C-alpha cells in the first residue's frame, strides 16, 4: 500500500454522527473485491437522487446538489472531518476502499468504530481521533473558509492549522510504523519468509509423518 508520511489537503466537513458503513458504500456494491472503482459510489444514496447499481454510468445520474461532496468548493478534498462513531455497522472493508478510491487519505473525528479504524490502517488511510471541542473548532473553520486546508504530519503526530497552530494527536506506535513504511501485516510476515521456510523444512525432517499424503 502507499506509505503515509505527510499530507497537505483540502478539507471537507461531513457533519453527521453515527455514519454507518452501509451509507459509506451501500450493499449492492460489495460484489467486487478489486479494491478499486468504488469512489463514484461513496455515500451513494446521499450523493445521487436515484438508486445506484454496479456498472452504472454515474456521470449521467442526477446529483443531490445540497450534499457536501457535490459542492464545488470541496472538489478534490483529501481530508474528511466526521462526527462521533463514524464507520459503525457492518465490518465491510469496502467502506475504506471507497473512501480511498474517492481520494481521501485521512479522516479526522472524535471516535470511530473499532473495525473501521483497523481497516483504515490496513489500507493506508490515516484515522485520527481528536477531542470533541477541537473537532467543533475545525468544523467551524472549514465551513467559514473556502479552500480550507490542513497539513497532517504522521511522523511528528501533529496537524497544522491555517493559523499556524499545531494540534497533536495520539496514534498507535506499531500502526504508525506500518503506515510510514507503506506495509501491512502480511508484508511484515513476508519479511521473515526465509525463517518460515527454514522452520517448515525442520518440521518436515523431524516429523515427516505429519506431511504424508493419506489420501
């Protein structure tokens, strides 16, 4: 996956609490496991006025102009502000794939569903938790200033606001290293492939009967 070190991005505020994964990417789009192509259907029911289906030409669908992602000032955003309990509901990894495919590399909120947060880390999306008061300030600033941007530095674990103020954030040390290096747990395991093969050969020599084909 793509490493995450620093991000300077346009911010979009999604001012809704308890947004579940069925809203993030509806169930009819879960047939594919390619991890790409989900971006046009992110928040599908909120973005479009009709019912979306896989393979549909989204460019011809009627938009809900009032929805935040459809507003011109937020086009090209890569940082998403959310409210509490974002990503609740089912554990579908497609929700993170859709956000990433749309262009979001970072999501900031007061709390996330545990599995959603884990899926973010496994796919190179940085999920940052900030206290509710700080989130209120960020929402106010974004809505009051067109083109509002934040600079996110994972190495230093801080967010730079437009006025120069720094917002520190806590982050899991092990996950931080995975994101900084652009690797997941499988990649970490494969780094020890020589030792794994050596162990398998040792087991084969010591207990060959365990590997006998009894069919």
